[in-house]
């Protein structure tokens, strides 16, 4: 084809699909001069194809100056055939796409705008089975009930209340409840716009708690686009109509309607309706759709619509024009209106290859009378779109005019923009390089650079030219199942079917009741094929082969490999070993799999069958979904970190080989990222069924890509073609991150999440690294706005990000480089934002004592584990990286950051998910002054962390942290009022931490059973903790600290935990759980101890470093005692904690005194005193040195008094509101603890 202009940078794309065999394909672009001479050629990386699905191969090429023609070709590598479609060259400069957007070209009499067609829009009803809940016998047809929480709401098919007919669906709520009426037969949908209507009635509900829901599903049954809540403010009201207009998200094939009620009150639902928007040719009689030659914003003419009636809807649609799939565009229109109750708008409608409407985007509507004004939006054609139409629309009475409609490809390289000539520019400038090169020569920064230097040498240039299976070419698969009633044993079978090969290794089976592994003999197949292995092949077709392979192994030296020569081939492998099973228990079956390409057939399926002790089958076998995915190198493999390390090595040394490796890594990683984003947008599902391809992940990815690209952009190894391709593709990723179909940030939940913050940061860093993208300025402003909004509205006044501690550190790692880059680029100075500084203080405040029991980093402080977090020192790397930022502006903060970082062992490597390698080298300064922050007992109230400290900085330091979360937090566990305890600087009773997100063991780690909490037994099972708690009392003094917390706990009518730290010589913690319940309860206490001794009223748990934990069981109502073990995460001398379960009958409080003490020290003496009252309990504590304390607990609903016969001088150490002492008598307030100390 002939070139229009020899200076164009052109994006060449082709769609390919595997036809036969397993070939690879590459795209070649060949330039020739006018005389036929070849003057240049570009070739894409070889691409592995996937059977049954189209893949994109693309490259961006700078056109040689003397080129006149270009030839685009697809080459097949290896044996096989390839289907080819949609070869498309796109010039990367701004292009106008809307034909005749100003109506200057007219035809006919009366005049009509050339290329525009008049139409009217209507709502076409969609059938909803049993929409009025009238059909059914004992329950309504097409509706089922579901309770998400305990206590459960009451679900009623109400025969006496209805909007129409005689019946409706009712929910009688309870505090803390969440309940649904759900459709069982989903309503089919096609791409387009739908209106959902509901009739709702409420009584005594809270605003926002009555929620009709619309849930779109894809062909795999997965939710796409999230749950759509139909907003309303109904509390107590008669039948009220609520509706919402929604666009079916990409990949949606059906929709489910749910009626939901949160908490208390009552809600009725009836008469759900669904209608699809359709467009019909022409407009109603008397209405106008055409050209106005007397009114124009520019030129001579404008488009105009006029309606005479309130219910009329008129439309003008442009001729269809091509759009680039998944690209970003800017749509704009000028609108003028003279409306009498109507609304006018303009927008873009997207069509697939068959001309079918997929979706539309519309600017904000205009009402009343207005002069010309601009309206616009960012437009994103969905994955299946090939064409678009611009349209203008008028609803209701009045007239509107439209001019200058425009749709411009937004993210492309702007030839008019001034490119950055001096590199690096993002996080440091050329003048800063010399200082960095000195910094990396010595100390911890030098050690980190040497680590990165070794990482940069891991793979050669030749290996990086095709890294498809270079890094971590495997996936971990897990499936969770429940053992049927009556089963005591399990058997495993693997079934493999199809043409192709796959390898499996490291088979695991885990009990999710306590996180314990079930032993599978020869689980890594080392003995397979020998008499020593319990595995055998029971059947195989002639073309199927099963054997061990040394090609790859996840554990030890071999894996099990299946190879099939034909699609009909298959093999069955059986484990000839009975595995123990507990009826009703849940298990997770896991395996690690490596597979190159797709199997032409089913792939790998595991089956678990169940028997009783006699060997008879029990229940239905569990069969896993088939695994058949290509396990190529992912963007978040070690190659991501190595690519950045190569860029850093180039920065320090100028080594062009390192630059070349960084460029090759960037090209592969960005291409793989786009494949994953494209898949998610096209299907609404997860690529390869895996996590790691969401907005939060690619926010982190884009930040790393931007930093590395900034360092190597001006290297000699960076050619014009690579520079243009990398720039353009990062622009594509920006567009996708801004596309609300990919990530919906329009809801409060979507915007406050760390997903949105990381997404915005990635978009912003790319904009600052590549200011020659046409949307760079707009996207940078967006990123700055989202970060400012997050700091102002999401981060608490105490600096806490509203997720668990790990997800406080994770956003902060990304946030600080962004604000540094923003300040360098001339944006707002958010480095000194008070909330950002508080985020650093938060990490200082929650640190544990110096811990010598941890085996990975002994002698360091740790970040405690709450929710999805683990015990480690690594998060404190953030303080070391950034303390220098405040050495002049806030030396006190800088000193506290440095002090904490040093106590954590001066960690520097970015060990989080998707690490960034440049920040550790930029500002870390071990020579900064350190300042002791003077840690004391405190609370982080916005997230409910209560921290009780004593004897800080001494060998006897005590530390207890409670999770008293006052609201729902992201990545939280079922741990409300749970705690972790260090005594004498030794971990004694720990939160169990966290497991893997997708291997099933997090079922244990997330559960209430895995935390130091009280559970109630109801409906035959142990219930969870309260969804959130209130903490009315936080009291700190020299003698004691007191935290009182509680909430609506499943299985209890009232539950309150009182945690009292007794200081001085007592050195103990009273845990008083005040209970009102008709159900039995248990107090889970997990201790990091090796053994436990039991005497009446006292358990002694033997810990590490010469420290024991005494567990005093106070009172005559002694609990039942059960001892088990439960997994704990982190690096400890043992994988499991001792799991003590203290049981009490219904209505009985738990009263436990925890005393850390040296093994050779004397335990506290505890004495129970008679009170003469059923609601009062009194316990005297006596230390070895003779100190005395009296604890009086009032579990009653009214104040109570008693004469304890106290001798000597006693004074109250608790707040005055808890009670008082008068001579020998005490008075205790309802539900309170009174602590008296005897004066010597």
C-alpha cells in the first residue's frame, strides 16, 4: 500500500487465530522506496497462538524518510496454519472521525444533514418470569432466599401486601443481617441499554438499607461490572417506584435481580420490570429532525431536533465510521437549547462487525433554555466494537441545536507536544545521577544495588528476545470442597484428556478447619512408576503417555507429564491411598501446573471420591473444573523486577546491554499486560482464570514500566520504533485504566479502594514519564485529583488507610513516588500533605517490640498481623526510603521514621507485590539522625486498632494490639475484638495471620476460629464475630489501661469485651467477656508455645526465650478445656500455635487473666471473694512482692454494691464512671469493671 506521508509513525495490527498445529506467528512490515528498494523492515516478536480465540499481533513503526510504499505480512513459524483477519495500519496522530459533524454538507428538500438519519427511541419490554411474585405453590416461582449473615433475617412470601395482584416478597430484617430474595432463572440480555424498574415499600429501615440489585453475568456465570445498586432513600414509605438505566457491560449475556435488606426494618418488593432501548427510523408527525441554516456555533448550519409532546424522543444518527478497538477517544459537541421540560444530549453509539449496537456513551443532558455550550466525555469503544455512530437526542418538548460534533483519538503521540529531551526526568534528574551513583557504592543501599545487579544478570539478551516461558512458567491451582455426611476416607484420581501436554507437581491437601496439611504419599511424583509410589495409571489410550519429566518441577526434581497425540487421547491416574476425611469438613486440593499452549481437549481434571470405614461409596464425588490454560510468563513474574533492575544498572553504569535487556523486558511485559487487559474487557472474566490482571495490578505495573522506561528512553539501544511502540502501548493502558467498564470508580466503594488509588497512580506516572501523549495533561490532573481526594476523604485523621495494615503499606509504597514525581513535574506539593505524613506516623505507632523469636529477622520490630497481613519487618522499608524527604521540613518525623527503620533492621528491598526497584536507591540515608518517638498505649480509632504498651524499650516490654474495627474494612478477617500479645518482648498469643488468596488455606486464616475471639454456637455451628464494633471506653494511666468494645455478635443478644492491662508488678492482662446469650460459647486462645501444663484454675503455656504465659481461669464457673493446633503464618520456630478452646455454657462470662512471666518467676496469686450478688464477681490479685489489686466485675444491667470487707487503703484505678470504693464497700456501674489498687 502507498504511504500518505513519509514521516508518519504507524501502528500496525493484525488479528490471528490458530488454525491447525501449534505454530507461532509474527507480523512483518517492509518499507520500499519509489524505485522498489527496501529501505527498512520491522518484525514483531513471535506470538504463541491460542486455539479457538483471536490474538492481536502489533508493532509500531517509524516510517523511513525515503519510504513510499509499505508491505504488511503475517509469517507462520513452525508446522501449522493460521487464520488472519483485520489487518489495520493506524497513523498515530489526531484524527477526526465524525462525518459532517457540523452539518455543513446538506442534501434534499427540505434540507437534511448529509450522512445523518432521523430516528426515535423507545423502550421495548423484556419478559421477567414471575415479576410480580404471584405464581408458586409453597414458595414463589423463580425466587429463592439467601441470608449472608447470622442472625438471619426472616424471608416471607407475603400474601396480604402487594403493589399489584395479591402477593409481594418481604424481608423482616435484624441488626447486622444481610438477606436477599434472588431470581433463580436469569433474564437473557444482549449488548445495549436497559431500564430497570422496581416497586418498593419500607417500614423502619435505615436510609440506603433497602437495595434492589441488578447483577449482570457472562457466559461462564461470572458477575461482570459488579453489583449495581438501585439507589433510593426509602425508610418508612408506601409503595414507591425506583428505576435506573444501565448499559449491559461487555460480555454480559444475562441479568439477575436481587431484592436486598441490610440490618433491621421491613421491606416489600413487587413488580420488577426490564425494558431495552430500541431505535426506530423516522420521527413522530409534527416533530423536526434536520438542519437549521439560521443557527450555528461555527460555519453556516447546525443539527436541530424539535418535539411537540412530553413523551416524544427524537434522534439524529451519523453515518457509521470505523473506530479502533479498546482505544481512547475524546468526544465533544456544542449544544444550544430552548426546552419546555425536555432534555437534550449527544453521544456515541458503538457497533459490532454485524452492525449490532453494543453500548453507548452520553454527555450530561441539557435542560431549560441555554446558549451554546461545550459538552464532552472520554469515549472508550468496547472490545467487540468495529464502528461507531455519533448521535444527538431530544427527549420531551422543546427544541435543541447541535454543532461541531467531534470524536478524536485521544491517547496517541502528539506531534506538537514537546518531548522530554533530558532523561531521567520522572523521579530524579540528570543532575541527581552522580549522587545516586555514589550512594550505591556502600552500605545498605550498596547491598541493595548489588542484589539488583545480580538480578539483572539472571537472563541474557538472547533469552529475553522470547521470554514467553522464561519466568515462573507455572500456576498454582486449588479447589475447595466439603466432605459428605458419613464419609471417613477420600481417594484422588486425575483424568487427562486431549491433544497436547501438561505437567503437574507438588500436590497438596489441606484441612480448612485448622489449616493442617493432609499427607499425600509421593505428592511430588518422585517415585512415580516404581513400586514405592502409590500412584498408578489405570487406563490410557494408545496415543497418551504419562511419565515423570525433568523438564520442569515445582518441588524436588521431576513432575508428572501427560502427552496426548490426538484430541481423543486420555489417561486416568489413581492414588492408591485412603486419605482421612472428616464428614462436613472443608478441604482444599492444590496442585502446581506447567503447560505450554492449550490442550485440544478437556485438559486436567481432579476427582475426589468418598467412602466410609467399610469402603462403601458415600455421597457424590467432587470433580474440579478442568484446567487447560497456557502458563506463559506473566507480567508480574520475576521478569518485572528484573526489567526495572536492568534499567537501574544502565542508570548507574551506562551499560547498553542492561538497557537492551530492560527494553526487551518492557516490550514483553507491556504486551502481556495488554493481552490480559484485552481479555478482561472482551469477556468480563479473568485471563487464564487468574487474578493479577485488574486495575490495581496494572496501576502498579504501569508505575514500574514508567520508571524503567524513563531511565532507558534515551539509551543508544532505544530505537525510534521501540520508543514509539512503548509510548503508544502505555497510552493504550492509560486509556483502559480510565475506562469505567474496566474499573468502575463511579461508586463510593470503587473510589475509596486501594484499587482506585493504585490505578490512578499508574496513570499519573505514565503521564509524567510520557508528556508527549495527547492525554498526558488530562490524565495527570485526574491522577492528582484522585490522590488528593483519597488523602482528604479516605485516609483517616490518624493516618490510617481504611484497610488492614498490609494494605496501608501497599498504597503508601506507590503513593510516595507519585507525589515526588508530581512535585518534580510542577504539580501540587503533596509530599508535605499532613495526611501523607500521618500515614508514616501510623507505621511508627503500630510497631511491635524488638522480637528475637522470629526466625527470618530476629532482633527487629515487626508489623503486626491484622486481616490480610503477615508478621514481618519489611513494610518499614518505606520509612527508610523516605525519611530524608522530611529531614529539613519536619526533622521530628524524619527522626522517628529513621529510628523505627533502624529498629526494623534497616530493610530496603521492595518485597511487596509487584516491586519497584528505583525507590530504594533514591533517598535512603542510614546516616540521618534517629529520634525515639516515645511510644505509649494508643489507639488508631479510624480503623479500630487499640495498642496497649508497657515498659517500652526494656527487656520486659509488653505489647497487645486489638482489632476493634468500627466499620467494614477491605481485606479484613473475622477478628473483631481479637488480639495479639507480646510479653517481655516475646510473642505469646498471636493472630494467625494470613494465607494465600487463591490456594484455599485463607478459609482458615480468615475464620473467627483462627483468632483470639469469643464465638457462639448457633444453628449447629460456631458463628463469626460482629461485623463491626463500637469502643466506648479507651482509658490509659500509669496503673492500668482499659479498652471496652463490643457489637452485635452472631449468636448473642449482648457481647462486650473488656481488656485491662495491669501495670506495675502485676504485668498482666484481664480479658473479661461479658455475655448475654442463650447459646454456648468458646474463647479461642492461640499461643505460640511448645507445650501446656494444667492445674485447677491455671494453665501454663511454655513459650520461647525463657518466657511462659500463665492463663488464669478466674471464678468458680470453670470452662471446659480443649486443646488443638492451628496454623500461624510468618517465620516462627513452629508452623502451628497451640489452640486453646475455653468453653462456657449459655449466658456465662469468660474471665481470664493472662500473665507473661519468666519461667523461673512466681505466678500471680488469685483469690475470689464472695460478693453476695449474682451480678458481681470479685477477684484479688497478689504479686510476689505483695502488691494487691481487687477486680470487681458487674455483669448486670443495673449498678450494684457489695461489702468486700476491705482492710487498709484502697483506691480506684479505673475511670470514675466505672464505680467507686468507700471504705470496705464498693459500688460498680452496670456492665463495668472496677479495679482497686491497695496503697502500701
